[in-house]
C-alpha cells in the first residue's frame, strides 16, 4: 500500500499515519519528524531548516524533495509507505509524481483528514510531545508533563505557539490545501471526517481503503 495523508496542522495526520502504517507493516515517513530530528542533531540540513520550522514556514522544496527522493529509491519503499507532511505544495506534488513514475511506482490512496480551524487551533495549543519517545498527547492536568508511554518529559513544540499556529494554518490554506483537488483529479482521494475519537477516525480511514 502506497499512501499519503493531507490535512491542516492539528488534523491528526501523524497519529493516524502511525497507527495505519503499523497495521499494514509499512514505513511511516514524516518529513516534519525527520526535519525536527535533523535540527536536534544540528546537521547541515537541520541548521538550514531550523528557522523555517520554528516559525511555521515551509522549508525550501529541494531540502524535502531530496529526503523523499532518497527514500523512494531505497529498497524499503518497495513494500509500500505512508507519507505524512509531504507533499506540501504543488511543486513538491509534481516532483513526487515524476519520482514515482521513474521508480515504476504509483500512489494507491491519498487520505484527506478534515477538521475545522477552531478544532485544529485547540488541539495544537494543547499538544505535547515526549522528549524521549516522541509520542504526542493532548495536555490534561491529571497527566501533567509526564509521558504516559515512557514517563519522559512532555514538551510543547516551538511551532505549537499561538502566533505560529495561525501562520501554519494560513500556509496550509494557501500552499497545501490545493493538493486536495490535485489528488481528487487523480481519483485516489478519500475525505475523512477528523472529529470524534482517535479510533473512530482510524476506522473511517480503514473503511476508505
Ligand atoms: P509537521 O510536523 O508536518 O507539522 O511539519 C513541521 C514543519 O516542518 C512545517 O511547519 C515545515 O516547517 C516543515 N516541513 C515539514 N514537511 C515539509 C514539506 N514537505 N515542505 C516544506 N516544509 C516542511
């Protein structure tokens, strides 16, 4: 299964992509997570990406296209994949189509998780990520700052801050949302209602496959 997920920041893309890729035993590739890791390791790409990521701007296309191109050429991509956070604009989507064609591969499905902006802003404001295992959760007073999965410290992402969140949503509307119609035109898009419990959303995605 070769798939990717679209949706505004806070729609629940990574949470769902992790669950579904585990179920199908395919790699989950999140360009955001790869970039955050590069930033943490202070690699050359990380240093280039830092300012963009922390301010909610898209990093230059070449940087993410290189990451995805290397992955698509790799042997593991043959088993299938679930991309999360790529493509983010029409240039990346067109480049991605070329890459797939060259590699003799094609996309099976594009999942579009739909939530309204109010819901996305609420979720992002409360989102916490574990410093150790990277699992995300929604902040609540009982749990406090301790990760339920590994006991590590929960932190707020720098780009999950009020002003940056609003900027990321604007970038999504302008740059990424046009991809919904781009993939609808290829007849591989499924619109999935992103509200309800995590399990309900997963169930809707599985039904669409
Ligand atoms: P995400 O974890 O998907 O919310 O991505 C976090 C940040 O990483 C984004 O706000 C961008 O700065 C950067 N990023 C992730 N994927 C891409 C992409 N495909 N193109 C450009 N920037 C990206």
